[in-house]
């Protein structure tokens, strides 16, 4: 099988590469951003026409935390819409037999039932701080659903919860909450600070999935004969941001005081995935949050030491 992974250099994409390199009979098709501009319909179409992959995993996306989503909403909606449209449409045009599109838990309404089932999609307003990104991901999911309905192609989607792991982005403003905390506490410990200020109230609850578990779930889903149009991928458990913050502090060795800046936005009150569909198919996450944090902090230190840290 010739498998194209779009976005193979990011945290998720590199985990997918590591996972599928262990699969016998799989030849990976990989292109860097410089080699293939996914926002160019002509370039994407030419790539599919020349390489003719059997299957594709579309992970490429513009991503970021609350600050980045709030600051660059036009960039987030445009880039993610056009990448989804180009990669999915050209896959159909050139005979790709199987396509898995990766979305996000932020597609669900801000006040969705908890845990969030797949069928709550489009039943309420989105969280305003990441609405642009969510709309683009919903569009990609729907593209797959409608190409499958109209053309009979096996295009389907996976909706992962909050992800973390090796290769994450540790930018001080544009990163997600977990890598931002790792960097903040590591720098505080190294500089001898006795206090770290965390954003918000600490009360929102979040679910975190190690990226290696997501990659394994993707491989599992690509082996299913008749997967759902979209399916949640998570652990089925969550923690408060306060609990997460304290766990990250412990993992990095920071022993000072944590104070909370309630003037900063909290975002959605709770985001827990209903993973009963995936569990019924036979897949469960294996990496605990404590184990995952230890692995991720070790990866952070190694990436910083060898100059590959994304920041």
C-alpha cells in the first residue's frame, strides 16, 4: 500500500510516520511544505496524479492555542479550509481508495453534553476563541462524509481530543496549554523562580491523549471495513487545568508557588470525548497522563539539546 501522510513533519504527522513504518507492506509518500504547497490546488492535484497513493491520512493543518486562534482567525479558517478541500478533492479525482481526515474535539458545541458524542455536532454554537479553526475542520469532515455518500469512496474522519507528545510546539504565545506549561515551568525551575502565573481560573476540565496513542488509533481505523463517517479518539477521562498544571510542575521539578490570573480566558468549560464507539470497535488508549508527561518532558529536553525544539 502506498500511503500519503499530509503534514508528516509535525507532532502528529511524525508519530504517524513512526507508527506506519512498523507496518509491513506500507510505502510512505512524504512531502515537506517546501516540496508540496497544500494550499495550491494545482500542486496538490499534480502530486496525486503522479504518485497515485492507495490511501491518505490528512493531518496537515494550521494549529495553535487560544491566543493564536484569537489573534489570527482569518489565517486559521482560510489555510485549513483550503488544505482540506485540496487534499480531499484531489484524492477522489485520482482514485485514492481510502482517506482518513483528522479533525479536532473543538468541532463540537461549546455547551455540548459531556462526554461529547459524535451526534452532537452542529447542535449548538461553537466556542468563540477557536471558531475559525473549528469551522474549517467541520468542513473537512463534511467533505469526507459527502464524497463517501455521493461517490462511494471510503473517506472518513477521526476527531482526536487534546494531543501532546514528542515534537510539540513550545512557542510561548502560540502553543497549546500543555506544552506551554512545560516550557514555563522548565524555565522557572532553571532560573530559580519561586512563582509561576497560570492563565484562567484552573477550573475547566480537559482530556489529553498522547500522540503515539492517536497514531495507533489511526492505524486501527484504517483497518476497519466500514468505519463511521467520523469517530472520537480520546482516553475517556479528563482533569482540571489546575490538576494538569500541578502535574506538569511536578514532572519538570518546579517546587515553587502557582498563582492564577483570572483575567485570562478559560475557553470551553469542559471538553471530554465520548469514546464509546471506538471502544466498541476494540481500541483503547494505553498511555496514562503521568507516563505521557514524563515521556514528553524527556522529549522536550532532548529536542532542546539537539536543536530541534519547535518554539
